[in-house]
C-alpha cells in the first residue's frame, strides 16, 4: 500500500471512530478556536456559597442566599477572577420549575454585576456521604470532621439508573438551556460532572449519552462540554469527541498537571482545567496558576470560601480522625473571609493583572 493510500485509510478510520462517539453536530475546530479568540482567559472557581452544605441548599427556596452570593462575587471581583462553575440541582427544578428558572436568572444577574460569567452543570455523580438522592427543603447541618458529608448529586442515583425517569430530565435540560441558550452571562454549559464517579461506573452511560443529544437539539450559542477526570479511555474518548471545548480535572503536582494539560491541548481546541487545587497533593496556586496563564488554559480552582461543605479536610476524612492538623486541601478563604494564604492571594492578583 503506498503512503498516500495509507494516509487516506488512517484519516477515514479516525473520522469513523470519532463519528461513532459523537452524539450530534460538534463545533468544528475552527469554530471552537474562534470562540477562544473572542473570549478572555478565564480564571475562577468552583463555587458554592459558604452557608450551603450542598447544591440543594444553594438553590432551595428555604435557603437561597443572594446576600451571601453577592458578598462572595464581590470577593471574586477583587481577585480579578471572571468565572464561576456551579452545579444546578434537578430536585429544586422538579419541585417548582418556574421558581428554579427565576432563581438561576437572579444568580446570573448577581454574578454579572461583578463581571463573573457562569458555567452551569446539569448533572453530578459525586457523593461523599450517605446522601445519594437529594430532597428539597431544609438540609442537614455539617458533621464535624467529615468532608462534604451531605453533598447531594444531581439528579440523584435512583433517577440516573432508572431510564423511565429520563423524560423528566430531558424536559429539565431543554427548558433551562432553551431559556438561557443565548445569554452572555453563561459562557459554557457543562453537561455532566464526573460521570461514572463514586458507585456509578457504567451506570451513568445512558444518561451521559442522552444529555449530549438533548443539548445538541437545543443548539445553544455557548459551547457545551463535560470534563475529562480519570484515566478511563472509553469515557475520555467519548467526552473529547462530543465537547466543543476541552475541559478537564487534575488534582496533581505541577509536573503531572503540565503533562495532562499538554495531552488535552493536542485536541486543538480551547481548554479549561475546571477542577484543580489540592494543597495536600501538591496542586498549588503559586506553582500551577501561572503555568495555566502562560499556556492560555483556563483555570477554575476548588473553591472560594470555606464553609459548611468542610472541603478544607482531605477526601475521605472522618470525625474519628480529628483533630485535623494538615494543610487545607481546598478553598482560598477562611469562613471569616480572610485569606488562607496571603501568598496565594498575591499570586492570583498578579496572574489576573488585578
């Protein structure tokens, strides 16, 4: 076989492989690059208000707290940060769709006031305690010494695995996305946070495939994505093939983060690290944030203000391990809104030109 024919065969094989994974019309590489050129370097956080123990509490009628959100967006503005990634809670939408739409709109308006754009997330498989099926209303109080013990997935494991409920989830995705599909306050749609995480391997696949199809049917002006977060090749190939821009998670040292970043940049699309910063694992702001800026890779740290989620603790930390004396795993500010590290604040401001 001559070289020209071999190259044609390779290109056809690659195209066929990508097409097999694709759930709809993905942006061309040129369209994605144009979006990247028209947008700033994004630097922000994974956001949950300090007074919310989970995302159900953040959105719920009984505990939505615009004053706290405004205070914390003002804090982000002071750092020169311009974006926030946040999980939406299906259970709150299901109880009262109109209320949820109004509340999301209000949240976006508060963020916009401080020049912070939003990356909403529809679904999330993560669970760090016993709460795998969220319920609206008053949420539990923190359990001292337990990392994110009342974290609530969205929509919850029972609905993820029961395909008979997926028509309800389709309505949710399409109604919310249609309402905000041209809204400049939203800069990216993140469809699914860490699908197959925790006890969900293989069980999330049907919903993951469907949510990309639903989003393509709405066809928003903003890019859609779902972050690559582990070493599962099948999952990573699917997410890469279906995302308009590349997003990934990496809680590792500078060397490992740089290696991962360069691998994802090979896709030739705008790239954002949508979860990172774990001091215990040597994923630190002074070492990694300037590297992201130099590579023009967006940055979204976990998280802003330490609060009821207790994410200063290490993953898996339990009450019997108290007292906790190690370095904080996550969070830039303490609960009283003073910095955990003044050096980190200086690096952030220098990197964002604040």
